[in-house]
C-alpha cells in the first residue's frame, strides 16, 4: 500500500482524546489500513490474490459505469 512505514499524526487539542481518536480512525480508514490489516490476518495465495484483485477491478468498473450512466441520464 501507499506509504509503507509512513506515519499518521493526529493532534490532541484541549485534552480531547476521544475527538483525536475519531480523527485517527477516519485517517486510517481513508488510507485503507483497516482493510489491509484484515487482508493480512491470513496468508493469501498469489492465485487467490489475483482473483480477488480482478473481482475488485470488475466491481470498480461496474460502479463507475453505473455512476456515468446516472450522470448522463441514459
């Protein structure tokens, strides 16, 4: 993924740890860290990885096509 070994920094303002934790979770979600952690829990064979990535690509393409059709009004 992007930024392997990179750091995410969140500032705690006015001792409001709950707000800082919420901001951290949002950043981690945006970066895809939770998704990657889930994928790395178990070993994934290279053939399984290729199949998953191909299925994800198909899903993304269909979603983009649906959005394009909705936008153009067909």
